[in-house]
C-alpha cells in the first residue's frame, strides 16, 4: 500500500510535470508513446508470465492483450504525428463577417492536467497501468497517476517500472507517470486539487462512490467511469429462421469468453424460440475467475436474478472446485414487462438471461426497458430484415455501439470506436474510453483571439 508521504510525492511530481507535458509538441508526445510501446514489447515475456501467475488468464489471451496494448500506444502516436488526434479550427479575421467584423480566432485543445486512472481487473494490460486511459491521457499531454488494481499488484509494479523507465529514456519530464496502491491512496488522490480528471473502469457501486467524491469537491472535476452493462441482443424472427445454428454458436462463444469477465458480455438475449435455442445450446467448461471477490460477486448476482419467481435456471455447464459453471437463465417478455429488474442486473461472469418474446412489438417493448449499456446487438437475416430497423433505433438511444450480426465481446481500437453509453454503463455518455477519441476526455478546448503567432501553440501557427 502507498503511504501518505508516498502519495504526496507522486501527486507533487505530477503537478510539477503538468506544464512541461502540456507544452510538449505533438511529435514529442508521440515519441513518449512510442518509447512506452517499445518498452512493453521488449519486456513482453516478463509481463505475460507475471500476469498469468497473478490472474490465471491463459497465456495466449494475455499475449494478444499485450499486443493490443502496444498497438494502442502506437496508434495514438501515429495520430499525434499526423495532427488528427484533436480538432483544430482557425477562423481568420474577416471584416465582412455578417454579424460584424470578426477577429482572428484559433481554437485547439490543451491538456487538462494530471489525470488519475483506476486500473481494471479483467484486462491487466489493455485497461490497466499502461492501458487506454493512461495512453490517451499521455497523448493529450497530461501527467498520469495510476491507482493499481489489487487483483494484479506485482504486474502493476512491473508495468509501472517499465513505463517510467521508458518515458525517462525518451526525455519525458520527471513525474509524468506515477503509481499508487490501496483504496485509501485512491480516495485521497480523487480529492486532491492537483488531480484534474479521473478515468475509472470497474463496478457500478465503486464507480458511483468515486464519481460522487469527484463532483462534490469544492472544485468538481470530470469523472469518466465505465461501470456496468448488460449488452442486450435481439434475435429477430428472420434472423432466427435463416441463421439459428450460427447465432447459438456465436452466442455461446461470446458469452463464455474469458469466463464471461468482459464488460461487453451479452447478458440479455431476446429470442423468438426459446426451446429451439436451448436445444442447440451446449455450455462449455470455463476457466477460473480472476479472483475470489469477483467469483463471489458472480455468485451473488446470479443468485439474485435466479431467485426471481419468473426466472428459471435452464442449463448450466461443467464446474470444478476452482472454476464456476456457465449458466443460462430464462424468462419471458411478459414477465420482463411486469418487472424490468429481470434484465437490469449485470451478472459479471459466464451467465446470460434468455427472454422469449411472442411478436416483434413485444420485443421492442422489452428493449424499451433496457437501461444505458455499452453495446447492443441485433442478430438478423443476412439481408432484408424489417424487424431490425426500428429495433436499431430504440437500441441507439441506450447504447454506445450497435452491432449487426456480430458479437460485442471484440472491441477493436480504432478512430471510429465508441466504448461508452448512458448511465449506468458510464458516467459520461458523450465520451469513449477506447479508440483515439478517448484523448478528448483529457483535453480542454481553448480559443486564442488576435494573438501574435509566437504566442500560439504550434498547431495554430499557420
């Protein structure tokens, strides 16, 4: 655990680094990210072995996740060098502007200041110490303070050491990156005036508590929390008619991937033929949960939903003393419309609720009960599907990413990616925590009016 004196040291260093980081040119920041990526790549063997020992995640999965993490840093570096990461606007002086003479106005984005990142447990690379929040904040020119996740403390320390050494060798300012451990250290940092924004990935309860701290400060700060998500799936009548076997196979793989420990796991699935779906379904054995706390939470959430009088446990997969069993719960659209709580509980693990509907309108009525979610999926016919159009419109009101005939558990890192959604999926539905748009969370727009070129940020000197 990080003691009070160490917390002060880390926060003070980040505060001192804020101006050198903000003033660094985009190409300089790109160099920092490339050095970070190279450091992770060089230490890949040590990182993967450490992660495997602490999380029990399989080695191929960890290797792939580290590749993603390295790519992520490189992509942000590319966009910084290309000048496309942030929106820059220039309005030259115009004496004939319709509302009167217009002065020269140039708008860019400046780093918001030190960012506190709460690492996630289920992605020990991509959403942890050197993950998306850290990389996007560094790309924006913000010092980063990471609160390590207790699920992989050794990996967090090793990763932080590699990142810090890589940044130092690249000429980055001291204090640009720091690590804290322990709940008290994280709470102290949220309250500290030197922290100017927070990125969080975790539970709804934990995220809401920290969000309340961030916005109740004398100087409220942005809190970008990714919380719970049920990720509903609609199987249309036409989709079921033409693609039933494919749909069940895809669902099984997606719902049990990583023992269901994905924030995009398809937790609620609307189907027109429940018996036919179950007849085609065979649940596989899954691996161990990341830690006992998550395993206990899975058991409690599963029991809570299964105890509902209109929910049945339809089938379970193999289990062992060290691993949970995958589980399929079932209900009906009529029951959900009477009590929408059936589809509002996130079961973080390899369990999903199948909801049988009688007709397309009833399916839409159920979708109207869904709360904010990271993803929503429509499994339809290969081509024309009249039921899908209105469903997509309803789902777009509730989700950050709408998927057609694929599954939500793959979240690529790209320019157009959106990983967010209305509450309770996130605390900031207009932002994304994945993709190059994530950097916008940690940069503040500033307009410069009638300024001499020498005083302008580099990107506005044209």
